[in-house]
């Protein structure tokens, strides 16, 4: 087949030139720059773009197949940049982008990353029959082939090399290679995941070898929604290449379905610390999450690494609208991330197209990156706040990477609670609380005699000595108290004299004892010291609540029972209401959801349980929760909702203490009057 194909669409030239002037240093007059100077300045100011329509020859054997890795992907990206007026079908001096030549990668270049066996396997497809190609596709990992696939793969890889070299040599200030097939899943010894040769890895290795004086350290930033397993493997022991990947991971369930992308994989040998994985635990990650990760992890490590060249594995399947990635990153976020990376390596940034399977999403997202490369200021972000999942993931990555990077603070000092000289602080605090409560109010341990619960909640359930005889019973179910230390320190070591225990539950205990009420106080540990089996905090709390109800509360004399729960512990109370008949003696349920998302009753009971729950509850929910956007008719099963300006269980317990205790007193007086 002829390897020449004309660009699609009519020739369009949009003026981009700006009158170039300079000031005469002697007279102050403005004079026109000479034509020779214009050529030089334009070359300095230009960004590079590589696009070859022949890369569309790589296609499925069946032309009607609707495959995600659509040949039109590169056309739509180029077309979006062309229609914006930044490049023409026929290169024009007024274009913002300088069109860079495409070429095939050589065998020598490909073997810098890939094995000869892999090269041979891909090259053989050029002469295979249709039947053989079909059979090869069946046994391959998310790949398709035709007789042009090997040529297109060499062309994509060679074009990436040539475009990257144009940045390194200063021919252009930065560049974008609009190439396919993509590459970051291609491992040194095998292709996979729509990828044949690893374009970015071969380009990086080529720059290190071709320009050893100019390029000593390379940062590869991979924001494709899938982990770049091939790129990571290519440089896992290389101290000169820093690989940072932000990807949807889901404990290895999301493609490529391996554990390579977990945060704990940081490189090996001389490359230890040169791999940084930021593994998102779910779909739906958006602008605020990615920008937060960039500000907290990507950029600090990148500045400390101080690369000579930045390569972006620029996949757009995390873009809003991509049905495979199912994330929510918008074009402005891609523009902002690109702009941040342009502050490194004297602006030497090379972006190479990877994934992205919505033709609309990939075109507008790639256009945003292209605009940043030529200096167009990014648009405003759609969201600026990081989700809980992002904060937790970034904290985990920071902790892991603190062993390798000085900028990752606080530095994590490991401690093994299995050692005799190491104790979990929450165990010490609970022991202190139990001792003090016994001294002040004769509060003692509440026996938990079920095997599956006794080990988990030993010393965590306390009670007043006479709660069985009391008419009023307060049940407090909560997480461990808050410990405040100086978060500005350079390590996770806390200074005891500057650390404080914030325990608003003690206010409720003191109030209950002063009122001569019965009391059960349950602390729900986040982890269990000494247990090797998995611990599900929410499920164990549900079991504990039903156990205490069946074995203590239901047998007690109390006719006025009040539950006060906070944080993850509220799930145990909600489950208890749905699974036991509590309506007779429970006067009120007070739930402080804190940072947890609101959940409601799930019951098939014929009784009006949601209605009872609504009439007998105070449910404090943060003002930013999604529930406030829902129609009122859906809220009864959630209880009587109260909007709180606080977003943690500890803060809610403290700041709503007076309102809750006054409400309980009001209900008791009302009950006495009736």
C-alpha cells in the first residue's frame, strides 16, 4: 500500500503573526526586525507539532468494528488544533505550531527498550494472512492487527523520537506528537493494551543516548487513566528517569489489572524512589483531585528531581465524557497541569498522545494542552476541591515517598505495633479513659462475650455500674478522640508537650452522670492491635450494636433510651434500627455524620419505620453533603436532617453539645408531663 495520504479537509490559514518590534537602544525609536531575525525569533518562539495521517492505516480487519482505539482519534485531535487556527494542513509561517517531520523508528532505536523477539513478532504481521491476524488478535492482550500495524507502530515511535529531539536541540521550545497506536502499556518484551511499541520509553532512552550532555535526567509524567505498566518496567531500575503516574487503580482491578501501579512500587536498585504511583481507588476523579495531586506530590518531587526534559504520556481517557475512564477531568485541568510542567526543565516539554476514547473529549482536551504549549492562559477550573479519596491517596503516597524525597513532608518514621516497646496511642488513650472514668464515676468494662467480638472490642465498651436499673439510658458510640499535634514538623513524630487530646465525648459522659442517667460508652477502633485477620470497622460496629442491644439494652429497665453516635459508628446504629424493634423505648437517635456521606435506613418492614426514624432523630450533616440537593420527599428515611457548618464528627460533637443535651432534657420533661 502507498504510504502517502493527503491531510483531510480544506487548506485553512488563520493569521497568527504578531508585528515584531524592537526598541532602538540609542534613539528609543521602534524599528522593524529584519527578515533574518524574524526567522530566528520565530523558531525560538514556536512550539512543534507532529501529525501524519498515515498512522490511521492501523485499523481493525473488519471495517465496521467499533473499536475504542479508533483511527479517527489522531485526525480529531489535529483537526481541533487546525480549526482553532494554530496549524494548517499546509505548513505556514504564521502558524503557532511548527510542523515537524514524521519518520519510522529504526531497529536500533526500538531495541533500546524492546527485545528482538518482540520486534520480530510485530514485524511479522506485515506478511500475515487475514486468518493469521485474526488468530493473533484472539490470543493477544487487548490488541488488533492488520498488515499496516507494524508500519504505523514504527511511524508513531519514530515520530515521537523526532519530535522529542526537536525540543532537546532547541528547534522548538516544546512539542506535541499526535501519534497512534499509543505506547505506554507496551512492555519491553510484549505489546498490550492497544499499544505495540512504547513510544515515550523509546524516545526517552534515545534522548539519553543521543544527547548525553544536554539530557541527564528525564521526567515522564503519565496522566492517562490507565497505569503505564510498560513505561514503569522500562525504567524501574534507572536513576535517570523519574516516572510519575496518576491512574485509576481500584486495588489492581482496573486495566491493566496488575499490582504494578500500587503506591508501594517505587523502583528497585539504583532506580529506587524513581517511580511514583498515585493510584486512584475509584472512578469519578476530577479537576480538584488531579490539581491537588500535582500540588502535593507531582510538582514538589519534580522540582527536587530537577529534570532536563519533561515528557508527558498524554492520554485523555480520564477526561470527562470518556466512557472507559469514567473520570471527570476537564480541558482546563489538562491545561493547568501542562502549564505547571512547563515550569520545569527550562520549558522543554514534549507531549505524546496515549489513550482517550471519546472523540469529542480527546479533541477538546488535546486542544487545551496545545494551547498551553503555545502560551494561551488556561481557563478557570470547574472544581478546585479535592475529594476524600484524593486526599487519602495523596497522603498515602506522601508517606511512602518520604523515604526518598526531602520535599515529601512530614517524613514518615515507621513503627511496628507488634514490637513489645511500641504501643498504639489509641490503646493508651482508651486505657487512660477507662481508668479516669472509673475514678470519677465508677464506670467499668462492659463484658463482650461473643468470640468474634470479644478480641476486637476488649476494653472498648464501658458502662455505669447501675445502668440496668436506670430509667434513662444514654448509649454513646464513637471513634477514637482527636489528637492534635504540630502538622508543620518535618516528620510524623509528635512532640508530647505540644500535642493535645480533643475528646468532646467526655462532655456527654459528664452530663449523663451528673443527671444520674445510665450510660454505655463504646469506642470503635479504626484498627485492632494484635489481630492479623482483616478488620471491617463498619461491619464490626453493626455486629457490636446488635449484640449489645440483644444482651444488655433490651433486658435493662430503661424506658427512655437515647443513642448518640458519630462518624463511621452511625452505620451500626442505623443497622440496629432496621434489624431490631427499637421503637418502643428509644426516644431519640442523634447521629453526627461528620465527614462521612449521609446514609439512610434500608428496610422492607411494613411498619412506618422511616416515619418513626424521622420523628425520633436529630441527624447532623455537613453543609456540603449531596443530600441538600435532593428533593425533600426522599429525606424521611435519612431522619430529621440538620445542616451543620462543621465537617468532622469531633467538631459536631463539640459544637452541638448544648443543643443535643437540651433537646434530650426537653424530651424527658415532655414525657414526664404526659
